[in-house]
């Protein structure tokens, strides 16, 4: 990671702590929103924009990638006791030299669409649960930005919120069912354990891993993310913003290595 990028990331993290001070009533609202944002199946409409930068990609470690994930979350009330949570991830990617001679590609990647059926009430032990199907849609605009496969599989989440703490895990597995016969089949597992702490003024400190394992290629990746986010209001719009560092504890043979960083901006529409 370049010195310039590392400096920018540290400055962004500092601003996430120092910008915006709320009145006492607003702080309580910010704390509750911060806890809801730590819950993947909360009944909260939100539109996150997540920017990621990774480098040292490819067999010669000369590649880099900018990814903007647009991730709308839409909860739907389907009965007195159940919600259906729609979570979509649309990546917009700009990458360079991820393989020798590959040059630059800019465009959309493949969409991951998840649907969680979630009870409105936690279990007797306080666990919040959700499960349903996940779909891989081959929306990539370039051969190097898509798997060119349609995929489907299960997804589930389990978490517990105790005071300011939220901890749990989200998992999915996607297997290809159709697509270009000349492209490799998809069989991939994603596991995201997470832990976060929300303060009364809407600041959240979080750590997670977004680990993946490719069962066809028999290789996995384990990035560890450290993030600081802040809930505040600009005009009449509630938002969350923040930044974080990522360390690739393990990567695939041609995957990213070393340090990377993330910026986060979320539009919030509380009921």
C-alpha cells in the first residue's frame, strides 16, 4: 500500500471520530441507528456505498483494484411475525494489470442478491436470526469482471446484541447452475464473523472478516477489516460515514496482498 493512500486512510478515520456533534436526544437516535446498522437483518431501509481499494494483485503483484459496492437494503413486512430483508450488492470496478498484459477494465461486476426471512422477535436467548436464498447474477460488463455464471445457494445470519455490543456471523454458499460452458464453474463459500461496539453518540467500532473459499480452485482468502463509522444528520438526511483498514491475512495465488482500505457512506431512512 502506498504511503499516500495510507495517509489518506488515517485522515479519513480521524474525521469519522471528530466530525459532527449531536444533541442528547439526537445522540440516542444515532446510537440506535448505529446498532441497527450492525444488524444485517434490521428493519431499516438503507443504501450503503462502500469503496474498497486493493493492490498487489496478480502473479507479479503489480495489479490494483478500485471497487464501489452499491448495497441497498430493503426490509418488507410480510406478516405479523416475519420480515423479508432484501440485500443487493452491485459492484462497480476499475482494475489495472490484475494479470500480465490484461490492461485496464472498468464497469460493473456480478450482482449478489440475498433474501433473508427473519422473525421480528429475537429468540428466548436473545439471538436474531435470518435465512433464505442468495443468487449470483452475471451482470459483469467485461470478461475479466464476471464469472459468466448464474448461481444460487443458501444464506443465513445469526447475531446477538447486548448493550452496546453486537456479535454474530453471516454465511452464504453459491454454486453455479447455468452460464457460459467455457467458463469455470462456481462453488464458493463466504463467511463473515463480526463484532462491533456502538457508543452513545453514534460512533461504531467494528472488526470483521469477509473470508471466502473457492471449492473448485481449492483456495481461500481471509481479509480482516477494522472500521470506524459515525451516524449523523446532514440537513434532514440521516447518514453514516466512516473508514477502515483491511489486512489480507491470507489470499489466493493471484489475489490482493498486504494492507488495503475502505470508505463507507450510507443513506438512512428510519421509519
